[in-house]
């Protein structure tokens, strides 16, 4: 299972990091985990939801 930064998700999905953050807050599509330093970490499941939100 992969772990991704928001920059990784941006590159893989083609969706800008700012948009990913906003969608997470407004629509609760994905909920990132956090590292000890409070950085967002995303999973394969989060990536799939971004690419195919059904």
C-alpha cells in the first residue's frame, strides 16, 4: 500500500494541490492521515477516490 504526499497526488491525478485540499474540506471526499510533523499523507484509496469519485 502506497503513501503519498499532496504533491504526489497532484502529479498522479492531474488535480492541483489547492483543489485537493479544498475538496477535502468542503466535500469530505478524502481525509488524509497526518505525519508527526502534521503533513498530509494519502493512501492508494484516497488516490482512487480522486481519480474515480463514484
